[in-house]
C-alpha cells in the first residue's frame, strides 16, 4: 500500500490505517429520500435539527415532507447556535433526550451537523462536558458506544461534517474551540443534495469553499500515518491518524474541483455545474480529513475566531464581529504552508499542482511559495480578508494568538513539521497581510 516514500514504515510507527465513512447518497433531489432512509434505520420519531435561518427554507420543507410521507413523527429543533458551544450543545442534548426520539435528521451547515453529533453523545451518556475531549481540553474518555441513528443533510459546500466523526464546539468559559472526535459520531447516512446550495450568497460559498480547500491540503500535507505511534488495539487507533493513501485520493480530487469551480461558484449563483461540483468536493474533503485529520491552519483558526475585531462579512445575518470558520482558516493558510513546505516539499508541490498552480519550474525550495501564491490568488479573486489585518488583527496580537492556538495539540502534532509556540507566533506574524 505504501506506494509513495512518504508512507515508508518507521521503526515504531503505525503500519495500518482505518477508513471510516457513512453511507453516502449524492444527487439533485435526494433530500426527498430522507423519509425512506430514516425508516430503513428504524427511525419512527425523529428530531429534525436545523437553524433559525433555514426554518422557512425549501430544504427543510422537503425534508419534513419526506418524513411525513414515510409516516415518521418529526419534531423540529431550531435553537442551533452558529458556531456551537458547550452550552448550546447541552441544550440540544436535553431536547433530544426529553423528546424520546429514536433518531435524528440534521439539515443545515456544519454548525447544525456538529450540534447534532454532540447532542447525540450527551443525550446518551450525560457527563461533565469536557470529559470526552482529548487533553488538554478534557479527560480523553472515549464516547461510550453507539449513538441513535443520524442522517446528515448538508446545505453548504465546505464543512464536510456529514462525512466525519468530528464535532467542533466552543467552550464558553474559555472562548476556545475544541474537537470532539469518535467513530460513534459518524453519521449513519449522508444525504447530499447540491440543490441546497443554489441560492447560497457569494461570501458563504467563498468561506465554505476555503474550508474544503484547506481540509484537502492539510490532509495531503499532514504527518504520515506511519509516523504516528503503532497501537496495540484497533479501538485505540485515533481518527486523526495522519496522511494516508485513502485520504490522498479524495484530497487530490477535491483540490482539482476547487481549482476549476471555486471562483465560478462564487461569481455566479447560476453556475449550477460549478456549485454542484463544489458540493461534491466538500464531501470528498470530508472523507479525507475525517480519516487523516487537519493540522495547523485549523489549529490556528480557533484563536483567530476568538480574537478578531470589527469584522463581519457580507451575506451573514446578525451583527457584531464574526469570522466564519472557512475565513478564519484561510487567513492563516498561506503563512502556514510556507512554514510546513520544507518538511514535505513534494507533497506541497503536488497539492499546488492539483489546485491549479504552475509548478513547472518549481523545485523543493519554492514549494511553500507556490502553494501560498495560489491560495492568495483565490483569496483576492473571491473577496476574502487580506490575512489577519483583514479581520482586525495586527502583529502585536501574535503572542496572544499563539497562547490560544497552542492548546490545539492534537492538530498541531499532525503537521509535517515539529511546531511549538514560537513557531506558531511566527506564522501569525507572517499572516498579517499578503497583498
């Protein structure tokens, strides 16, 4: 299987990887299949999770109509918080537990699907919230067994949450996000209907598109699975297991689609082909990072979301400072890949080529700049913020950002280069502005 020297065995490293994914249905109109699919999972009383912005949407209407036609009693829960927190997830868990539901359907973006996953955990096994999170956030206790069935129906084209056993949740007490990870969080089915993104506004397509772009490059350039410690039991193998041949396949194709379709999908809501393909690329990137894990761009993004000042992109409802997840990731990404490229230059060049960069005259010393330049070109073309300065931060914030980001040890450890607090501070300093 190790067809590339990147996966050469190491003395005490892993010699196997595990692939986890849900049953996947993709195509226009498949949201109408949700009812029959729920019946197939033994669901007769369903919690239908969504957010307030989708309450009057055609997507939610179609899902409810399908469930009703199948004879399923469905009750809507719409108190999902955009960027879910420990408090909002526990509230959702109480709703699910008290409603005596035998399954859950999530219709929405990453926040809806992540809330659904967390709710299923804490409804089944109530505990102090941090207990199922890896250190330093929590005690690292495994999620205790299977959860109620979950059908995830994404309405955006980037998070990939429908394809992973991961849930990103912010701890309100310290205003920092951490990842809850377990194969038990993996949805039973992902129903991906690209018609759901036909009407998405420009900046939402851009932000979610950058999320999937970074998922794919991070997977492809992550520390190889053979460089993680070998486990003595199958159940001990982590979901964040490093780059592997399975994830490579999906990451490369996702990047090719982004190269061809991101600018088109952002510029023209009527470009159905581009938006359909971005929807599929999001799932591909989800298959990839759900089995490899992300690394520094995502690890650093949570600090940016927390510290940003005075920025709120167009097309997002509400008021006050808010940096959507995909944008908080991409403002760091060019600086990150300049830093990580020397540790795996061939992988960075291959990723850049898939993303549409001209790599003809580039060698290992140029790998980081080639990746960074291509990402910066896409940022400029789609109206993304110009680095940290674009979301109200300066080089003077680098120390505080590094103190926050260094808590994300599992993701940091998945980077191809050894990375400590000083290196993270330097990445932030170099990410202030790109043009």
